[in-house]
C-alpha cells in the first residue's frame, strides 16, 4: 500500500469515527511523504510502532478527544445559526445535510444512527408529514413553482431528524447546546443594545432601529427569546462552573424582560405568558397545580399594568377587532388575520378530505376573494394565512390539521421517556410552538421555523444521550408529565 493510500485510509477512518485527524499526526504525515518510506509506523505520541499489522491500530489511534471533529463543528454551527442571520442559517442547514448524507452513505453502520433512533417516534412522524406534502403535489391547484417552493419550506423539518441522528453522545450534545445558548445570549444582548440606542452594526433587520429586532422581525424574536428563556430555566443545572446555575437563571429573567418590556410582538407576549405559567406550575406542589388555569390570566393582568408594551399591544388588539368589518378593506394586523382565517375556513370546507394541495393557499385565497370582489388585487405566491393549523388544513384538508397535532404529539411522547430537566425543556418548546401556530405560520416561515426545528431536534438529541442527568442536579430522575 502506498503512502497516499495509507494517508487516505487514516483520513477516512478519522471522519467516519467522528473525531477527526489529530494535528500532530497531520504534521507527521506531511513529513513522512518527504522523508520516510511508505509505512505508518511511529505516529508521534500514539504508541504505534512499526509492525506488520499497523493498519489495524488506526481506528484506536484516531479516537482521541483532542482532534478536529468536522461533524461536531457543523452541528454546533447549525445550533448557533438560529440565533444569527438567515444567511448563516441557510449555510448551516446545507452543511448539515451534506454531512448527514456523507455519513449515512459512507458508514451507515459505524454511525450508530439506527441504535440512537430506536424506540423514538418523532423521525417517523416527520417522514410521514413530508411524504403527505409530497404526495399532495399530484392534486395541488398551485402553480408548480409555488408548490415546490412550499415543499422546500417544509423540508426544514428534516433538521429535527438530522440533529437526533448526528449527535452521538452527551459530550457532543452539551457542546451543541452551549453553541445554541451562546448565540441566543448574543441575540439577547444585541437587542438590549438596540434598546439603549447603542450602535449594533451586525443588526440586519429592517426593524432594528425601530423595534429592537436584530436579525428577524420583532414577532419572531419575541417568540425566540421566550423559548430561550424557558430552555435556560429548565436546563439551569447543566450550566458549568460554580455560578452556572445563577447565570442560567439571570439569562432566563433578562430574556423574559426583553420580551415583555422591549419587544412589541403580541405572539411573543402570549408565548412567554404560557411558558411562564407552566414553569410556575411545575415548581408548585402537585396539589396546587390546578392553579395553572388561572395563572395566564393573572400574569397577563399583572403585565397589563406593569408593561407599557404589553398594555399598548393588548389595547390595540381590542381596537382592531372592534373596527373589523368583512365588507371594508382591512389593513390592521388583527383585521388581516381575521380575513385570512375566515377565507381559510372556507377553503377547508370546500376541500375537507385532501385539501387543495401544497402551496395552494395564495391561489385559493385569490380565487375566493375575486368571487366576492372582482377588483381584488392578488397576493403573492407562497403566502400563508398567519395560522399554521389552518394552513395545513388548506393544503391537506382536515387530516392535515390532525397531522400537525400528531407531529407535535410524537415529540411529546419521546420527551416523556427522558429525564425531567430535558423533558420539561422539550415540552415547553412544544407548548411555545403550539401557541405560536395559533397566530402565525411558525413552522412554514423561515427563521422562526428553523429555530423551532433546530431547538427541538437539539433537545431531543440531548435527551436520547446516556447520562443526560448532570451529577450535581437536584431534580428527581423521573420523566416530567
């Protein structure tokens, strides 16, 4: 075997094992090409000597912690990307997909994917959803370009499976969670800097100077910050160092303050109230947990009087709804939603069993509006009715609504097999998704949809790893309800 072939084998083994090629071995390999005969003996520091069976020691040699792990680097990049700009998110998703395809094609057995996903129902649910949307291409009323565009939007769901499949152990899950939370902390600090009217040159959102949103809209960022606060709170025992727990609690509190007192997104306010309510419920003794029914209303009442942002947005909702008229042109946020939701219900009533097909919302909305108003100006393709449940109903009929609920329920089932701190983080994120989908297309839309897919996939992957309960945790190991 030539030097080139042996070097190729070393590199291949390093990538399939997931631990990369040690830098000192790279230096030795380069030197050996110029100075040494074709052999792999005497790798520096690894205890391998010249013998007839050195090739059998290669896998053991390269399984070291101090290595360049490209797979883990890509996972961490994807985890951090959802706290950054859409460009970085797109690049990270592409690299994640390429990494997964390469591993599954080159080393499907060595990767251990089947073993890690055994007993889970989430991957099957995601694949069923993607299959249903793909199948609806045969009867969709949407133009082909719009149908394929919508299918591409929902393809982000595959990220959930990729995170669960590519993260192999608890150490990798911790690294990915650290990247995720560091990016969320960066996003949070940037929003507070904007609120303080300090320069934030990396803020690319159109709402950066007016609504303190860094990379996306204030609507998306409010939901993202609320979910990040819940994750910090439930995983507070995982934070390293002596004061890690206190740092996690401070981040959670600062994130909630940002949602309620800096950002004006009403969806973010509602999601944060829901997450705060369930977090309080879990901390209460079981005999008092029925109080969760009243908690959201009490929290909303308290915020109404303490936060001008919350008070103004709630008052605006009341004003917009009262002024809504189906006959008049509606340009308010609440008015537009009411028109969209009413039209979506009409479309579902006309296609109750199979829907109008993927990407059909804009075409069907324009058709129905033209029937009552010939002067109607068509909306752009690949739109949505600002409600995920109704959007799935339009595209896949009533079964589509149940399919969305089943997708979230599958992740809930998997979370119940995990330990308490992880289960509660997953369940809080699912609650946020369920609430956000009542007012927005929070899976269909870019950025917020990517955030939910990455965060859920990351938390599920962490829960699947062994020994996910930290040594110093004070919570009991039974799963959360």
